[in-house]
C-alpha cells in the first residue's frame, strides 16, 4: 500500500514503518496518524510480520505535532477536537497492545508526541545524540494522550519534572530514567537495532505475545496466592501449546525450531 506520510517495508519477518515527512522532522498530522493506524493494523494482522520496527526518515525520529495541523484544530468543535485527539491515542494503543514486539529506532529528536511513540513501544534504542522534550506546556498545552505511556516508562517523579519544565534532555538522561533501554553512538544505531531484532526473531512468536499480555496483567498486582495460581495456570496452558511443544522438541533434538527453519 502507498502512503503519503509513511514508507512501509517487510523484510524477513520485520515490518518496518518509516515516518516519512523529513522536511518537517516527521511531525505528525491527521494524515500521518490515520496512515499509522492503517499500517500498524496491517502489520499486526499479517502473519508474515513477526516484529514491528518504527523509525524516522531524515534528521529526526519525530518532532511531535505539526503546528499547521494544531492551528487548524483551534477551529474545531469540542466533538471534532476529541475525535481528532483520539487518532494519536489510537496509534499509541496499537503500539503498546500489539501482540507482536514493537521497537523504536530513535535518532535526532523525539519531542512531545514523538516521545509518546517511543514510550509506547516495547523497546527503544536511541543514538547518543538524540534529544528529548515534553514541550507542550510551552504552548499552553498538556501531554495528555501520551501521558499513560510516558509516565509508565519514566515514573511519576521524573514525569513531574519534565512535564512541567519542558526541558530538553539528552539520550543519556533518557536512558537513566528508563525512557529508552539502550543508547549507542550514531554510527552504531543500525547495528544495535538489527542485533535486537535478531534476538526477537529467535523467540517463539506466540510466546512473545503471551509475554506482553503477562506483563500487562501482572504488573502492579499484589504477589499473593491468587497471583501464584494465575501464573501457574498460564505456564501450564502455554506449555501444552503447539509452539512450546515444537520449541522443547527442537532443543532436545538439537535443531532449529520451526519459526527459524
């Protein structure tokens, strides 16, 4: 499918989605969000896609919202404004709730909504020269739709600082507070991303989906008898699956499992 603001590729199980508005530092508008919704939905439903990689063309990952789009939104009715805002919320949920791993390749800048895309992905790898900013308050706005994901990634205490101050911070700080899991020199970014993709492709596709659901269901729960029973039931169910049986058999037979063959 041809898009106006994206470029999409499928390569050996990797569904690569490029944000492709380089002249505007990949700033998001209503067209891009609609296309991201379509592209992510297609990648999630395509059995040939095992991992989803989100990246940006040009000098930046994503500069946030397109100011021209935001200017147009000033004239919207409350109902239109809610529907318009819901586009970004929907994209973030697709990234976060995808049964397939989502990886962000981050470089240059990730501001405002761009930081939301980073936080919504399962794994974020950034070049060391990347800058980050939650700039909304400088415009009298708030980072509402991205807040569940950014707060979960960096924690409430750090969110209080960066939501309120709109400071620009470096990749090293993004790593320290948990927004990204890895930072590497710019010329090593693709190598680091490819290494991570290789790790993910080696795992059982269904097992990764089960892991994502497990994390979502278990995080924050009290560790008690009920949780122990729930997790025991899950491993018993997964252990009996065709994928698990194949993986265990491949290990003992010293061969690659079917998803790597």
